C-alpha cells in the first residue's frame, strides 16, 4: 500500500466500502510495513509490539478524529504515531525509574539486615581455678537467692556489658527502688517484649513471672491502634520518598533529552518534586522525633503497678539520669 492509497482509507470507510475493523487493520499493516518512515526512536520488537497494541486500541478514535480540511490523512497519522512513540518512551522511562528505585531500596534493606548478623568479636572467657573449697550454708544460700539485693548485686558483678561507672551508680541505689525502676522501664517497653526478656526481668527482680506477663499483655493490647497509626505514617513517608525519587529522575531525563524538553512539563515536575520532597522530610522528622511512640502512657503503667503516676515519672527520670 502506497501513501496515495493510504490517504483513501477514511473516504472508503465513510462510503462503507470497508468496515471500521478493516480500516484499523489497514492502519496497523501500513505502520508495520513502513516503520522507517516514521523515524521511531526504538526498533526493538517489544517496543514496536506495544505501539501496535496502542494503534489497535485507539484505532476507532484515530479515524474519527481526522478532519480532511486540515490536511492529508497520512500527515495526520504521522503525528498520531509520533505521539504514540512519545507515550511509549515515557512509559518505559517510568518503568526504568521505578525499577531503579526498587533496586536501591532492596540494596538498602539488605545492608540493614546483614548488619544485624555481624557479631562483635569478644575475647574468650577464661574460667577461674577453685584453689580452695569453702562449704556454704544451704539455708543461708536459699534465703540469699530469695533476696532481690543479692540477685541484683550478683547480676551487676557478672554482666560484662555494663560499664564500670554504671555499676558503681547502680550499687548506690536502694534495691527496692532499683527493682521498681527496672519494672517501670520494662513495662514502658512492653510492646517489644518477648517471653525470654520477661523471664529474665522476673528472675532479676524476684517478681512473679505470670503476673509480669499479664501486666505486659494488658498494656500491649492498648497499643495496637498506635502501631496501626505509625504504620500509616510510615507508608505515607515511603510513598512521598518514592515520588521524590521518581520526579527527580523524570526531571533528569528531560534535561538529558533536549528534543523532548518542555519547559512547562519541567515546571510541573519540579513543582511535584518539591511538594513530595518537603512531605518526605517532614514525615521522616516526625517519625524520628517519635510523634507516634508505641509505648504505654505513665498513667497506664501506674494503674497496672498500683502506684501513682508521679512515681512512674520519677522512676523513668531516675533511669535517664543513669545514662542508660
């Protein structure tokens, strides 16, 4: 089919010599047989196939939008093909940007997760040789184990991870007060506690394990709404960050392709880029500052411990002053 025959397609369609389906097929065949005429940016098979699909999809509107008073049908069809080419290139660019973003995020997540599995080397512990055996009183030993002061003191003397300065500070605190401080700060972190930590805290403070687990569960049940709100905020932050990256890549692509550069389009992209960048920074700051902390209030902790709210604040303040 030559160009003169191609220009007759609308006339044949209007005179019912061919059906709309036949007209669309003729457009597709002409495009496929004469691809070099249209100066397509990409001759890859998948790219051409995508353009053909768009021609078949929009074929009816392509023919109905043609006005013979504005020029020949071939000139009109040529401009349509150039628009379809631009659409496909932009779609491909968006896909590449999204894939680059996903790859970058995956690499960041892998780096964060692998850092958790990098053990810090420690010197092997050398056991002490018992030069002299000293018998102990069994009754006195049982009483000592039931007394929280002995438990706390023994823990602080054996725990290598606690600094010497902190050990000295803890030894000066009354054991009963220290026990309440540990229980208070434990309940403050109740949302993140597991059975292993609960076992250790109950043993350390000589506190009933089931009672502590019940208190933790009571506080945790009221925190699921906070967790949902925090996840919603994180999703908004992540979405804003994605758009920040996407519009930045699109602006860069326009700069690197002067033939497709459109000042108005660039201005629109820059406007969206600044909007989402500011939103991402704002939400990230809120999350970093703890705008939604998944932890119970001092009043809730006071209720489960049976003490006043001021005491809870006092114990938390005391913990902070220790530099923990």
